[in-house]
C-alpha cells in the first residue's frame, strides 16, 4: 500500500496504516461497487485487510449516499477482522471484511450519518440545501444579484 495518502491508527497497541483509494474505479464511480478501504500493519506489512462498506464512494457520479470514514469505524473494522482471523503480520492473500448496514451501526456505536453528494458539497441524508456549508444562496438565471 502506498504511504502517500494513507493514515496511521493505533488499535490495541498496534499501529496500522489505512487508506481509501485515490481515484474510484469505473464501477465505484457509477455506484455499482461499494466504498472500500485497505488496512495493513504499519511496521511489518504482510497481509492486507480490505474492508467493504454498504454505501458508495463520496465521489460517485450517481449521487448515491455515502459516509465519512472516521477512525472509530476503522478501528472497529480492524478489531472485527482480527476476531474473524485476520493476522496482519502473517504473509498471504488479503483478508476481506464485508460490513453490512447492521454491522455499521454496531461498529460506530451509533446510527450511521449518511451523506448525499451534491454539486457544492455533501448534504446529510434527509437534509436540504440549507445544510450545505459553502452554498449561501442559489438563484435562478433570471434573478439579478442583490
């Protein structure tokens, strides 16, 4: 895994490196494939953990819902993968952890806060244009500026 663009996280005394791919694949861009991120041991990488989430990438082209990947989610996924047999120091093929909607709430410790991609930012699921941080006012072409 490239170090550039990756982040470090310490879980139960072990340091890992995690990363979301820089660009979406074609199937991720059109929302046919889900949001994924990879994790490996920071000092002695051997086996990669690939986590698949039940939502689209934030840069998907269809405007499908997404979530922000926060450290609490990454650490929860690492712990879950270790419980299921992933050993980050043992060489071998990658380990895949598929997270379901139900798992997501358990890993976060709360209901997930989904976001909807929009032209000027992300809108919380169920929110509206007033929730966009950068859009102050949207006018039609017929209106003149104040």
